[in-house]
């Protein structure tokens, strides 16, 4: 028996106790085979903590054991609180860049109070160690032989954990996939355990890890994309000029790029994008050429915000513009700015980092600010919260905007949350007489927590929602969206007064669904139990100009499609092969992708967790179809990350 093994046993029991509590709270099936994988890795963690303490004498070892066990408890409870606030788990990258989260300290404090019992349970082993540890446990140093034995046990436990990972298979979203190839923290915590997920995250952060996929040889038929058609449909003497298919592509000589590129990763990217199917130009191409563009990402906007009587302007914009009945705003896992990144870049965020901030030094030719600035538009961006939050002071100027937020030129009342209406009142004079203009807004009035006591905007608009048949939380949420509604009403009025309403295109999408609502409140607002893999991400997308004829669009679409759609509508030259979304109005097959690699197409929806495909009415499919679309989805994730990592657009357009 190893000397001092009582402390080792206590570490092991304590950590398993914390992990069990966490799994019971957070995971639907806490005691599946995944719990075995988590437990085996935790044995290695317990041995490691004991080994660290074994280098110190009794008193120092005792104090260090309290610190280490307290650190583990802190990790568990902080991840619980973070999840309750953001509906995701924090990465170690976010910890290093996340001091600004304390802007929400009042909301976080309220969550801590509401979860105080769970927090006490997490720290219960620490309290016991403080009170009884010296009497019940041994804290002496151990000799080299016993220490070597422990190292061997640690290695054995770790390798056993790796073996368990392999035993579960290598399918997408398996423990193997999440441990070695892909990143999806929400599922990884279930499959691998919280501590192991964070340990893997640390390893990846240190080595600059990126997701991997199997890259096929250029000579093999690609499973990732359908080979592109010839950009000349047929010889010109056979087809009249007006009947030739024209594509949204730019003059990029991929063959030359491939021949001269020495970096293998970039060379693989050239091969990939050369084979991507471009979208064809269509009757909507250039429909709004020369129009002003006002583009908004609205905080926590959702279908529940649309009410004919309470939010009549939102109702008008949804129903009198292009009415997208199958539009989705997936969540992306690292930060809430990921939804904004998708909507403004047409790219999927890289897991583990703040992609928007990381893109701040990259060349981004397809974002609206840079595209329209080249066409002599006045380009401005505003955000009615701290201007540096999520590094927007880095990302937004890089997108071609003169950017203002709280602290660098936007003088609005510093309430929590701040007023969208006041933001528009203060900023519209800066551009309305400077045509053509493009203005981008990131709103904040719709932010959680949804209560009338802790949310300034909800309380301000309480009178508008008092008679709604919903819970206080549901009413408070809608009250925050009333502020957005009033801001848009003011915008429409000012455009009309200036005589440019008929020449201004308005685009608005959410950054994410209102995750600050309890599930029961979301079900209440919907009138039924909301399906959590697809339906919860369903959202309106507003695309409107005054005087237009309303159109309904039933095609499955997502926020990833916004940039190519706007580019086509505005008649801007862009290359549809280099974005991960597609022009909604093109004849391209629809594809909506989600963080867990689930997808929706015109043939149905595939849940990548349950492996279930639900076919659309009358649609036929088979296993090969699912595999092919899944490969396309994985390719989009992989190459989006590579675009960010390699500054790929600069390599193409600024060689």
C-alpha cells in the first residue's frame, strides 16, 4: 500500500462526487457509457493531484491539497454558472480574454444565488478537508519508488481512458471524434467529461490546434463538393449570349495558384475551392444595385418577438418584405459574437477562439463594409454597449467601418441594457444625408436577464406587455424586443422623411436565439414543446425595402447565407465559391448546418447526434446521400477555420 494513499482516495472520491453532481445537473443521461470514459480519465487526474502534493511536507501538502481540490470545485461551479448564463461552456481562450464578462456581474450574481445549493455541494469535499483533513488523512512526502509507482498508475489510467475512447467507435460526434478530430464542447462534456474536455482544450490552445478532416487526393472524385460546371455553359456559337449561364465568380486562376503554392495546407484549400459549385446569377441579381443598406444584428431576436399589436413594426417588416419561413440562426459554441461573425462574414466560426477578434488582422473582401466602401459608400457601424466588447474595436474597423460604441463616440445613456431606440436617434443624422450609405448595427436592448426588476429596457416597456397571457419572464423578454420595434419604427420614419425609404434595403437577423429564457418559457411563447436540435434555432430574417411586393421564401436558409444573398441583390462582384453560405435566391440546393454537424436540406433534416434522418414529404434519400452531405458539412467547418487561420483571402487577392 502506498504511503499516504488516504489522500489519494479522498481526491478520487471527491472529484467523482463533483463530477457526478455536474453530470446529473447538466446531462440528460448522466450514467451512460460516457460516464465510464469520464471516470477513467478522472482517476488519472486524482493521481496527478496527489503526486503534486506528495512533493511537499505535511503542512504545505495539507494547504496545497485544499487549494487543488478547491480549484477543481471552482471549475465545476464556474462552468455551471457560465452555462446558465451563456448556454455554452467557457474555453480557456475565453478565460484569457473574458474579463469583460464581469460587465454582467449583477446577472451572474443572481444566477449564483439561485444555484447556491449546487455550489455548496461542489465545495462540500473542500470544507470536509479543511475541517477534518489533518485528523483523518496523511500528508507526508512519499519516496521515489512509490512516486514512480503512481506515475505508472497515472499512465495506465490515462491509456485506459484512451482505450475507452476508441471502444466507442470513430463516428462523427463519437468520443473519439471529439477527443482527436473535432471540437463541440457541449457534447464533449457529455462524452468525455468536463475536466477532460478542458484538458483537451488546453492542449489544443497550446499547440494551435485546428479541426481535421480526411483530405482526398486531387485525383480522386471529391466527396466534399460537386465538381463545378464550366463557367461557359456551351460554346458561344451554339448558345445565344442571353441564354448563357452566368455565375457569381471572380477571375481567380486556381491552376496558377496551385502550381506556385508551397504551403500544403493552402494548396489543399486551392484545390477545394476550385471544385466548389458556384451559384448562378438570377433574376434578383442587382435588383437593389446602388441602394443604401442598413444591416442589423439584433440581440436575441426570435419569432416570439413578433406580435401584430405589441411589436407592429417588426410584424410589418417580416410580413411585408421577404418572408423567410424556414430561416435558422444556429448557435456556435464559443461566444455570442459567433452569430454576428456568421451573419457578417458568411463563414463558420473556428471552435476554441473568438473568431471575430481573430479575424481583425485578416483581409475580408466579402463583408458588406469592405465591399461597399470600394463602391464609395459611406460605411458606419454602431454598438450600444462597450465598444471593445469581444474585440469589436479590432474586428469592425477591419470590416471597413468607421466604428462607434460606448466609450469611443456613441453617447447614449449607460443603462443595462442600453436603448436601441436612443442609438438610432443619435446615429441616423450621421449618414442619412450622405448617399449612398451602408450602416451596420449590433443591438443590445434584447439582452438577458429577462425580468422587470433587473432589466432597464424590460421595465421601461412593461406597460406594453402587461396584458399578454405569458409568464413574467416571457413578458419581460417581449418588452425588451419592444425597444427594437420602436427603434425600427423611428428608422422607417426618418427614411421616409428623407425621401429615401424606397431606395434603402434593410436586413436584420438575430445573433442567437434567446437562450436567457427558461425552456418552459420558450415552450410557453411557442405554444408547444420546442424541439431542441433544429426548431429552437428557427428565426425570422428581415429583408425589406419600402414599397416592395411581399414574397414568401420557403427554402431552408440560415444566417450563413446572408452575405452571399446581399452581395447578389446589390449586384456586387463576389465569388460564391469562397463563402460557406449560398445566395438564397439562387437555384443552389439549400443546406443549413448546425454546430453538432446536423443539417437541413430540401430532402429533410439529419440529426447528427441521434443519427436520425427525417425526410421531407415526398422526398427520397439513402445512406450515401447522408454521408455525402455530412462530408460537405464537415468540409465547410474545416475550410472556414483554415480561412481564418491562414488569412486565405489575402493569399488569393493580394499575392
